[in-house]
């Protein structure tokens, strides 16, 4: 096993806190520091794993702080921004159009349309008649009136063949 200085350890802990896999981190350490380490050595720096249970408090604190920042700050991830995605789609569309790839250009137009139209969100908008606001009525019924409404609805359902 390679001996790691604090800079390398910090790099490993922060990468793992950002959900990089031990294999990805080992490769990144090789690129960044010129050190060849095994993914098993990397895994020791993840306090959420069994092999990381002996990790010192210093590295645990760094892991938790980095993970918290990572999860709460999507602005650091450009592709999470709609404007960034639309600019990328626009570049791809321009390229597809210039090489006369009509099929790809059409797909990219559709993708951009969905992006702008909110097709990739879980928001649903409900409206009333003719797109107007929903009516909010609160009925204050006595028990007898409620029983009568239920009986009427049941009779209508039976008549329509729903029961």
C-alpha cells in the first residue's frame, strides 16, 4: 500500500463524499498526484462503509461537511441548470443542422421544447373550467344530509353498473 500524505487523503475523502466510487477516486489520484493506489485503500476513507469505521474524526468531519455541501449546492453542477442545458442543446442543434442531420436536429428541438415546457419536472398544474381557477366550495352537511348524498352517489354508481 502506498503511503498517503494529508493532501491525498483530503482529496480521497472529498471525492468519496461526492459519491465518486473507489475505482473512480483511485484513477483520479493517479491523474492528480501520480500515485497508483488500489480501490481497497481508497474505500478505507469512506466512513459510511464498514471498512471505514476506524477513520479518524478529522476525516469523518471533512467527509460530512463535504457531503452536506455537495447535497445542498447543485449550483456547482452546470448541467443541473436549465440555461446550461439549453445552450448545450442549441450548440448540438446548430451542429446537427449544419451537417444536414435532420433526424437529430428534430430530436434536439423536441428535447429543448420539453426542457422549456417543464416536461422534466414533477410539477402538475390543475385548473378549473376553461383554464380558470379551481372552485373551492366547503359544504357543511349534517350527518343526515351526508348520508343522503352518499346514498344518492351509490345509487348513481349502481345504475351506471359500477357496483
